C-alpha cells in the first residue's frame, strides 16, 4: 500500500514542475495586441446623438415592410448560410488539430490461410500439415508528446482562425442588413421618380393637346408646337429607363432575399419614412465592435501562433506506441496465455540538416505575421475613415437636401409664373420650357438626395458596428416547429461566442 501512496505523492509534487516545463517549452512569441493610434473623438461628430448603436436600428424607420424584408433576408440569404457552413468547417479543423493531444487508438483483426513449403530451407516434419490458419486480433495505441509546444501553437492558430470565421459571418450579416435597407430605399426613390416622370408626361401631353388645337386655329406657331412635343417626348423617354431600373433593383433585392426575381412589396413612401437617430460612439469602440476588425485581429493571432509552430520544428519529435493482441493458428486458442503478443516502444526524431526547410518555414510564418499585422492596422485606419466619411456625408447631404427643397419650391413658382407670363403675351414659350425642364430635373434630383440621406444613415450604422449585429444574428435561426428539435440546431447558428467555446472544447474522435 505504501508504494502507490508514494507514487501518488510524487506525481502531485512533479505536476507543477511538468506544467512549468511544458509552458516554458512553448516556442514563438506570445500575442500582444499592437498599439493603435486611436483619435479621441470623430472629426465630424454630430451634435445630436443617441445611444442606439446596439439596437435593431432599421426599426427606427418605422416601415413594417422593410422590417419584414430584412427578417426574410436574415433567415434565407445564401451568403449567411455559406458563412455558417464555413464556421462548421473551421470548427472541424480545430477539432482535427486538437486530436493530436490525445492517444490514437485502433483495433484490427486479421485472418489468413497459408501453406508452407515442404521443400524449404527448414523442411517441415512429415507429420505436420503444411496448410494452416492464422488468426491475430490486435489493439494498438500511439501518441505524440507535445513537449515543445507545436501542437499547442497549431491549436492556438486553429482557434483564432475559427474566431475569425465567426466574425466573418457577423460581417456578412452586417453587410446583408445594410444591402437590403439601401436597396429598398433606392427602390422607393425610383418609385417616386417614376411618379414624377409620369405626372410630368401627363402634364406635357395636355400641353401638346392644347397647342395642337391652338396651332390649328393659328394662335401658336409650328415651332412652339414642336417645342412642346419635344418636351413631352423627353418625359416619355425617361419613364422606361426608370421602369428598367425599378425592375433591376427588384431583381437585386430578390437575390438578397434568396428568392427568384420578382416584384417586391412596398411600405411607406420615401417622404414619410422616419429618420433614425445618429448613433453615439467613440473611435476606440470600433476595435471591439466591428466584425471586420475583430476578424483581422484573429487572423493576426493565428499567424503569430504559426511562428511558434514553425520554430517547434527545430526541436525533437517524441512519440510512444504500444500494441497488445494475440496470434494463433486455432481460433479457439486466441484467449489463452501462449497466444498473447505485445510491444511497447518510443521514438525521438531530431532534425539535423534539412537544407533550410525549417528556416524557410519560420521565415514564411514571420512574413505572414507581418502581412497580417499591417492588414489589421490598415483595416483600423480604414474603419476610422469610413465613419468620418459617413458622418460628413450625412451632415452635408442633409444640408444639400434642404437647399434642393427650396430650389424645387422656387422652380415651382418660376414655372407657374412663366406660364402666366406666356399666356399674357409677355414672354416666349422658351421661358416656359426652360422653367418646366428645370423643375422636372430638380424634382428628380431632390428625390435621389432623399434616398442618399437614408443611405448615409444606414452606412453610418454599418461603419460603427455595434451589438445590433448579434441581435440580427439571432434572427438567422428560425424557431423550430417541433420543440424537441430545438436542441438539434446547427452549431454555426447558435451565436459567435458559443461557436468558439464549443469548438475549442471539442475533443471527440
């Protein structure tokens, strides 16, 4: 009884030393987040902001149809499903990498019928049958000892790659929501432009009719009739172009919804869509909120770990293996003592000369780490730029919209007075045409700017990231019809934190 107790005490005393030795043998640099020069505030920060960066911001537009379109896209979009499948792919890769920590156990059974030569170097006795059976069941196990940390570094890299893939899926969701919203606003803008074009064409058709009657009675010249006809045809020519753009926008939106091209339902008019609040935030928030930045950092972590995995190739590879089984010419004798066979062994392999192979792999890993580092730093600066661009674009476009609204009002007055002056004989019809042409173009431009304002709001929410991505992510998994099937939801659909945690702990064989 004393020997097992002493052995247990020895193991407990040596365990801290073993852990320290293994950690000390971990090759390569440990990851440290690079220093990033982050501005304290945004240069074009808005004076009126609200803490809505973590809310389902598209509901602020108060358009139920838009809400339903986004919900449908999150549930059915193919890009989101592809991104979810990639998470499963990298989770499986992590599981494969982690399997090197554990013994690889396998079983086998062989059976054969053979005949030995009676005239060989060692002739068989006359009473021995040269034909015999051979049965051999075996159980083998082998394991690589990760003394120098290569498997641990590879696992660290695989875990970071999985985390980057999870963030990639969240970035796909972010892009999808934004694309649906922008496409919908562009569609409503085109609807409004079509209404303006049709109303203008109707008005000009009436002018052509009146001018035709007046021309017959000699009240206007043929030149004035031709001018009226020309403006009417110009308005008609605009209609099919806008109708084509509407159909193409509907088709693009249908693809986002993962359905065949077809009509898209409409909700509120462009003018009645509510404007959301400007989200609050500081530049440093982007480093922990934007999925693309988080994915870039995880890629950097993975490449940093690959340096350690490459450097570990300089050190010995240690493996142990064992086999236990039996071999007998008679099946019923397999479980008897004389039939047992076993072996135990170990191996140490130390590279001595590789012709620069290992050094090249280390240099390759270091170069890729530098590439990932500068990619991350560039992504951070680009993110700051995108937020600043969205803020200034929103502010200036809103100012532009106000000015264009006043322009439309002025041109409406100008067109009305010009027609009165023409009817009173104080001016030529050219002044009326110029006023109506300018009004038509201004109305179309104003409608386009209305959509641009909404688009810049959407762009701002995208560039600032926020917790709303996680809320939208939950919407990608429809509730199961059968409550019992709720536990069978794919791993990739359960939220990015659960993805990493569950995949990191996967140890099954």
